[in-house]
C-alpha cells in the first residue's frame, strides 16, 4: 500500500513555524507517513543553494527533524540546485557535498532532489544523473527525485523549452530502483488520474510513481484567487496500489489544508469523496464553521476573489470573525488579499 504525506512545496509565502510544527502531531494522529519541507520561497534550498547556511537556519531544520521524528513521521527536505543543468563542476560538487553532509548530520529521513520549474540545458539528463549518483553515495536516507519534466503536460515545454528527446527514459533507466521519481499526472494539476495513466507511467519510470498531488495547490497568480477546498475526487479506489506515495502539495493556507489532507486520507481508506470531505469538516471544524464552509465552498473554489464584491467580502469577514477556528482566520486573510502570489509560478 502507498504512503501518504504532505509536501510544503509551493510558491508564495511559507507557512509559519508554528503551523509547520503542528503538522507533526496532526499527521501522527491521522495516519500520515512523511512531511517534506520544500517551499519555493526558501532561498537556501533553491536559488541561493550555493551560499553558506547560517547556523540559525541549520538549527531550525534540526529542530523540525526532531519534532517530526518524535511523532514517528519521516521528515524530509526538498533541495533544488537551481541553475545546475549544463554541467556539474568541481566547485558545485564540493558545495553539494557540504550541504548533503549537513543534512546527514541533522538526521533527515528523506531528501527531495527537485529539478522542477527551473532552466534547462541540452545536457539535462546527463547532469542530473551525475548529481544523483554523487548524492546517493553520501546521503544516508531515501532520495525522492523530481525530474524537470514531471508530467506530459505541454505547459512545461511552453514555459521551460522543449523537453529533450528520451529525457525521462534516460533518467529512469539510470536511477536505482530505490530512488523514488516524482510525477504529477497527465497535467501539472491533474483533476483526473486514471489507472491506465498510472500503469503507463509505471512502465515509463520503471517503478511506481511518487505522486506529487497538486489537486489543492493555489500558489500561482491565478490560482491564489481560489481556495481549493475540494473533495479528493477523480482518482480510482485502486490508485493506492499503483503509486509509491501520495505527496499532497498543499494550499498556502496551512490550517485549511488540514481539512483536505484528512478528507484525502479518508478517500484513500475507502470513503466516498463527498462524504469524506464532510467527515473531515466534522472532525476538524467547529459546527458553525463547518456549516459556513459547506455553504460557501463552491464559491471559493469556482468563483474566487475577483468575483466577490466588496460588500460580499465584508459580509463574509463579519461571519468569519465569529468563529474561533484558526482556519477561519486564514480564510479571512485570504479574503483580504494576504495570500496573493506574483508571477514566480510560471505554470499557473
């Protein structure tokens, strides 16, 4: 059976430290297996990966690792060596080695080696295979590899350039079978995910895909206008048999994301998607706030901020002020435009 976990892997504002830490106990209580810290806004894991990591930053990662492992949740870090596509120089290899040794010392369980949403080159597969090979020699835990082309969706070719011929075939044939390979489905955000597609993907990758679930992602300049409070639908009940893991890439709203995580867990365990969503609301929300979400869910999901008038927003904010739920505060902030995201997410 596949594993289930959370990926903090979105563009836009990172979750607060307290929100992130709360997921350790939450996942432990509700059947989670792992948490991967990989926000695109963390410069030390992406565009500034070559720079030295401050002592306080290392201590933060060490503290997170301890908190999650104390709850028996595997903790991972997503490392994206931005711009490392043409060749692996000796200097870059030395820097990579230093960073991986730090993560070894911290004791993380999972290393996400993520090459998503960054510039490409003609030697893409060759360089990434070399990087993976070097890292695998020194990292003590499990590696989760995200290729530059993690879906057949043509939006990636439009934004980042035409994918090199046989790119995924080269990657999958060179990567050891104990390395997980990330996949998002037929689209970057896949509303439907068939068993046929998963079987074809398994044949392509030579292993079950590690599913990076973007069903709830709202981290782009367009998608940030919506709350993805939707049932975990469009997936077959047999899907868990065909994937290594479901990694839920959540909304920019940490507390609201707990609702869709739990409803996903219920669906994977066999519940009907709509019933699972209501079940999740009942467990995680006060009765009045649960009713509020049921009433306005479709408007937040399908209409979004731009359709709501100032008067409507004012009315909703007044209602939300009556609820003690932390998620209600996030919803209020969303209505106020706190979670707007710029153009850094190019696939939106």
